[in-house]
């Protein structure tokens, strides 16, 4: 057995063991992903970096899964150098696996800030602009949190028109009609669930009552247009074709 120092504490270590193994045996946490006791250490994930070197001498960060113990070795598992090394290692891993829950949880455990998880939204703001400037519902807004600005429900009520989903270039916002209910979602967050009204001609469920009311209010000076919006798109085209034929 030999003695090494980890975080100022003198510990016994088996000759030939690695710093990583010794630290684990003494309950000292070091992040890792690519280590397995049945395999030879490779240092691929680079998360297990530790600082080594005497207090008065040059200090470097080395991978603890590869670094072998030796008498008098001084190790620090937490330091500015180690923090910078871990940050770089986590960023590299997340660039390859941005949705990995395991990597993100490990980074959080060791207090390493990482970029927010990609959600499919490119922040083009088309949805916000059409909802606010054209429809006037103000049901969608850009909301800023501590780490990111993202699309979220606004102060107004969604009328289920679907304009936001029609303009969304990445299909992050979706509209789904199932049975007699229309669901508008921002990613996995439901913006609204609204019942669908029936077409007065064919009986097909085609639009929400809120949307029909909105259209009625916007076209109140045009009797024919107002009436047509109680018809589904197919019946509206059919009626328009009949009117042209009569002329």
C-alpha cells in the first residue's frame, strides 16, 4: 500500500491502481460515463479529469481513470482547472447527444451548466406575430427564463384557428383534430383543447366556436362572407361554385 493525497486528505492506495479507482473506494465522487470495471480504461468521455501537482509547483489536469497512483501523489477533484475541463467535456458530449438525459443529470449533479435541451423551435417568432398582429388573440408569446427565450402561452386565449401551426417552419407547433376536439400544442405543452363545431351543410366538424365567433366579428359587414364561415371549406367551395354557375 502507498499513500496519496486527495483534496488534502491522505489516503491509502493499492500500488498499480488508478486515481479513479482509489477515489471511488474512498467515496470521493468523480464524474464518468465510459468507465466499466470489466474493461480497460480508455478515457474517451474525458469527464474524470482531476488536477495533479504540488501546491507550489505546476498543476495539470489528467484523466483519473488512466492516471496510476504513486507515493506522494497530490490530487484535487475540484478546482478552477477541473471545472473548466469538465465544462469542455460535457459540452463535447452534448454536441453529440444533445437529448441525453443521463449526461444532463450528471452535469447537474456536478454543478456544470450546459446548454438547454433542443426543443425543435428556431425562435423565428412567426407564430407570435400571426397570433398577435393578424388574429389578435395574443395567445402565444416569447418568454424569457434564466437560460433561454422560448415560445409559450401568452396572456390571451387561443381560439384554435391553427394559424400558428400553419406558419411554423419546423412543425414545433401542431394542431390535432380528434373526434370533436381540436388540440393545439407548443411542443409537448398543450396550448388549448377546444370542441369543434359542425358544418351547417354537411355536418363535418371543422372549426372551433371561438374561431367562428372571431370570423363573424371580423366580417360582420359582409353578410355572404359571414354566412359562408359556418360552412366547412369543402361546402364553402361548393356554394361558391354554384353562385358562379348561376351568374
